[in-house]
């Protein structure tokens, strides 16, 4: 197994340093290439929710350089300045964020009142952004700052506010129906000017961006769900940047165009614990015993992944040394021909292949398995509604908040907004809640691993692979933001 470069330890203490998408010039150079070529970018996931910033589409906006929040993540996973220049904790439940001078793409100024209103809208969204799972907060203007108060102590609030789902928009973006229109209302280096449904989007350079004028004059984004088509688009120079190149296509591309990045992404099998056959923990245990993740890694990921060890993989470098073995697992029952529906999406070509391997493994164990494969935007709502017995998905464990507890709260608690396993277990909720109160970095990591053990003990999730990503980048392109948290891709310094 080839193991790639791993990330440094996740830091929870706010530090005011440079980050993937924050600070000063951010790599932009107003004096260079005044016109700038437009960038042609292929993304794997078409908008699933009309580019709402409160769901999965939030990362589309951040990866294209459209949106910014109060904070961002630096290379070590620490909170760093974005729309907020600095912050301090006033007491256990209250933080004060001092804003920078900045302008929204509609020409309006960034003000404490605008930020407070934006965060209030996020708290009222249904469902709530994943970063706010289990969190209640209020935001109010306080002079040239914003005072944010949480219902209970939240030691990682600066990290939480870095979430793409908590991006701040101009006042005119927020409609009375709760929808947010990101066209021309955000604060990033590129302004979204046109969206052609789930096919493409046009972005122009925002000349008044606070982080420095972008070197590219704009971005022409295409949403190409088919991985082979994305690889072909790089090969034939139809696009300059294509995310998520399938491992099966890597060998067919010029090596100079392939950029590999270790990520905190884990591919897992989620089992519906609320209804259907996997409501029975003994049948979930039968699945866990039937699955051979090493076969998935070897046969599907071709060395670009490591076998599933837990919710957190080896890119979270502190996790392995702190991992707690699950206890109290149910004993496996005989499947005896139990019929199950296994679903996945084809935006990441490895997932249908992984699902086919799982189908064979489960059938060998005695299950009857029907496989459903769709494009993600046509699958997400049914998956969240629990219409499938099992679901294979790839999830970046730190994308929502940068905090290891965040993904546990959003994905595996009773009130979690992205709970594909529909898990509602008192022991799990208690462990996650306890972890969320811990401020010390090392102790919070320990608590997160205890919560991970509680989740794995339910057999609601079977980790399959911890993977890297391959981005196709034309040889004349510079400044692509290869982000282990998969929040950024195009920034002010990206050019050709």
C-alpha cells in the first residue's frame, strides 16, 4: 500500500496566520497580468440545492472562490482570519469578532449588522447547516465588531465559523422565503454572474475583493458528473482544472497534469438504523463482518487509499494513536436471504465500483442486494429521507467545521443534519455532547475518539477507505489551491 504525505495535527486554538484562503494579498498581484485569462474548471458535483449555502452546494461556492466567512482554515487546520481580522473570547459562551474593511460584490459594505443578520439567517435555515448541528447561537452588532453568544460553551466557535455553510452574504441575498441568492452578493475574489441550472456557471473577477485583485479575469465552470469525461476534458485541453480524476483514468493522463493530495475524506458504508432490515443491530453486525475493506482499496482505489480504520483516517495524524476500540457490539445474525437496497452516486466513479464489490461480499454472506446508482443531486434527498437500506458515500470528516467533533454531531446524532445512517442512540449522543464541551486540544481529540468508538459500536457505519484526491491541472496553470479539507480550489493567485 502506498501511503501519501499526511497532514499535521489538527489545531483548535485560533491563530492569526496565513491560510488557504485568507489574509492580505492571498496570492493576488494587482500589477501582474491586468487582463488575465479566464479559467476553465470542471467540477464533479452539479448543484443539488440551487446553490444554497446551507447544504452540500456550499463547498461549490467556496471552491470557486465565490464566498468567504468570518474565518478560514490554515494549512494546519487552525482558525485564521477571513472577514474577521481578529477575535477574542469574552467568557465561556461569548466571543467578539472584529471585522476587516471589505465590500460585497453588490457594492454594499461589510458591517457588523450585515454579519449578524447573515448568521441569524443561517440559524433559521431548515435543515440547519451541518456546522450548526446541536449548536444554538445569537449574533449581534457591537460597534465595529460582532458579538456571538452560544447557548452552551463552544470552545471551537472560530473553527465552526470557517464552514462554507456559514459564509456571509450581502443583505439583498436573503429572501423572505429563506432562500439565499449567491449571484452577485458574496465577498470572494470571483463573482457568480450566471448559473445555467446543473450544467455550468459563469464567474467574473471581483475587482474590489479585500484579499487582492485576482489574476484570472474570471472562471467558466462546468459541472461534469462523469469522471471519464472530466479526465478527457483535461487531456484534450477543454478545461484547465478538473477535480476528482478517477484513479482508473490517472494512467491515461500526462503525469505532469496530475496533482495528488492527501485528504481527510473517508468512503464509508452507511446502514439505515431507523427502518428496514438494518434496524436490527445483529444484521448490521453481519454486514460489518462480511465487508473486507482491503479488497475495496486494492480492487477499486488502486493504491490511492488506505483501508478503513475509522471515521478519521491517517491524514488526521493524531487519530491512530488515540483510537479507542469499539465495545458492546451486537453479535452477527445469519442474513438468510434478507433483501437490501444499496445506493451510491457516480460523480465519484470509484463509488459504484466499491458498491459492486460490497454487493458481491454481502451476497456471499447471504444477503440479496439490489444496487441503485444515480447522480448525486438526484440521490441526496432520498438518502437523507432513509429510502435506502445502505448507502456508500465519500465524506470529508473535517470539511464542515475543521473540528473532529463537528462531523460526529452532523452525521451520527439524533438531530444531525446529514445523518445518512439515521442513527439516534443515547450513548452516542452523550459521547458527542461530552466531546463538544472540551476546550483543550489533546483532550478534545481524546473525547472525539471515544465518541467515534461509540458510533462504530452501533455498526451504523462501516469505514471502507481513506482516500486521496487527484486533480487534473493543465501544465500552464499556476496557483491551484490543493486543499486537504476540499474547501478551496480556485483563488486570487490561480492563473494561466
